[in-house]
C-alpha cells in the first residue's frame, strides 16, 4: 500500500497525517484573507499603530465568524482527518477567541478615538456603529448560551434553533458594520472582494439550511424495526426508500431526524450500531437520556426518518495495519464498537480483540448476549466492569482504572490500536491508562458523543 493512502471501502483516501496540515492552512488562509484585503494598498491615512491593531482584530474576528459556519457545515473531506466531533469542539472554543478579538477591537477603538466610535446610546450613535455593537451583543449571547446550555436548562432543539438564528443575525450585523464603517475598504476592488467573501459565507448558510435538507428529503428512510435492548435502550433499524442508501466504515455516525422535516433543525447525532449492509439499511442504538431520545421507544415501524451521514473518523478501517484492537466503551458508547465488531465478524477477522465494557449494573449491559456470541466467532475477550455488581460477581468492579487495563492488556500490544467511546470522564481515564501502559498516543482513538 502506497505511503499516505489507507483503504476505506474501496476508495483511495488521503491519510489524516497528510491532510491535517492542509486543512489547517486553508483555515488560516480563510481567517486572514479579509485582514490582508483591508491592509493592502490603497489604505487610508495613517492613524497610528493602536488604531490599526484594533481594526486588524475586528477584521480577523469577523472572518472567524464567517468561517464558523464552514466548520459546522459538515464538509466531509475537511472533517475526515480529525473527526467531526473534534471539529465541533474546535468550533466551540474558537468562538471564545472570536468573541475576545471582536470585544478587544471595540474596546481599543473606543479608547483610541472615542469621537470616531461615537456614543453607546443607539439614538445618538451612527447606524453602522450601533449595528456593530448589536453583533457583539449577539455573539456574547451565543457564547454564553452555548457553554452553559445544560446549566441554564435550555432544551437542545430549542437552543439549536435559536443558536442558528442568532448566528446568522450576528454575521449579517457584523458584515453590515464592516461595509458601512470600515474605512480600509476604500477602493471598488476591495469592496467587491469583501462582497464576494460575504456571499461565500452566505452561500455556506444556504447550503446547510436549504440545499442539504432538500437533498435529505429526497432520500428518506423507513423505520423497519424497533427492538428494545437492556437498560432503557432501543435499536432502530432503518431501510432506504427509493434509493440505495450509503456505505460507511463501521464505527461512524450520522445525524438522525425522526417525526420532523429535515428543515426543522431537530436532528441528533447517533453512532451506527450496525455493520455496513448490502441493502443500505442502518441501525442506531439509542438510550433514553434526553428529550429526543426518551421518545425513541415509541417510534412505530413504518415511520419516516432522515439520515445525514456518514461522518466521523472513529473506525478500525482507518488503521488496517493494527495487529490487534482494544475497545473501551461505557454504557451506550458500545454502539460504534458493536458496528466494528459486527463488521469484523462478517469478514472473519481473527486478529486479537479486547473489549472493556463499563456499566453500573449487569441488567444494563446492552448486547450482552450478542457480545458473548461474538466472542465465539471472533478472537474476542470481553471484560465487563460493573459499578454496582451483584453479591457473587467475580469480574471487575468499580470504575475503569489503570490497574484494570493492565490486568488484561497483552504484553505485545505495541502494534495495537485502541478505540474509546463513552462519557468524557471515562474517555480521559482510558486515554491516561492506555498511555501509562505504553500504548502510543497516535494509536488511541476517541469518540466524543456529547457535541453540545
């Protein structure tokens, strides 16, 4: 196999190590393009370093606002090297940087030239400045409501709709402020270039909110089966209607819409629990944890669903060179692991496999019967870890710890890869334990399923 190429369902895909720097460079170019545009000739008369610095912060901040829409547009080629969960976390923390840049822009400009900025009172301030302050206020609301959504008790779907609306309004307010107040766009070519850049950002919004939902509506799925699992968990099997579905590497995930239009912003990310199927069907195993997932068990066979995927970099197919595989799952985090195990069983893959599966009680162990059956088909050893085990339990108990992993991890694990999915605290413990036991960091792959 050629260097830099990995096998992925018959396609040639550039390895993450090659593509990652490329997409980071693209991001930096997109963020700095408006800054470069503003400061190339012709420029206004010199206003001093502090003023130029404030303007540079403003242009960079507005550019980051536009690129935030690109980061959450789910462009598969751009997300593939990192995993979309990482891209979403990148988006979240860049929002803090963006807010800091724009706030610093406003504060420094007000301190350097109060007359140019004008009063805070919108009745006395210019429209351009008031619109700019509105953009800053909207950004503050977006960031606070996003970081503290759960603490504020805001329901996910409602927050997502408001978040999308406020983000669009903030971008429109920011570009309007720049167009009306920015003295650095003093030539027609500069203004034309700024307009083109703004239209690109708006085109991304149209793609995400209009074109992609239209495409999904033309490719519906039908609920073919609803199976109750252990521990308040259900598996939905969906069959494509009027199309062939899509192929995916086992372990990936998709956004699922049930009982709503693709335009309704009521989609939720869930990992595939099934192996890729020839008929295009997919299965999701979902635990009743929130407003949406609590009603999954009431879904009836025959209902319509929409699936936007596949996404994610969490798949053993991305690392065919691994001599053995370690899986660490907590609760419903077993879903993507089951997708991989089922695919490996279909291929009769006999590499050594080790699964650490943590649950509070034995009755909540999802797929426990199938895991036992898979251990007879695969070279698989399952280590159950129960937080509250029955009296005569002789297996691992409590939480995942380094000594638990050390007891079961083979000595010859240097060429193994590990796949970890579950609550964030468990992921951190597993990553630390594997690292302490000598598993290279680039051999440990984690899936974060709490994106918001």
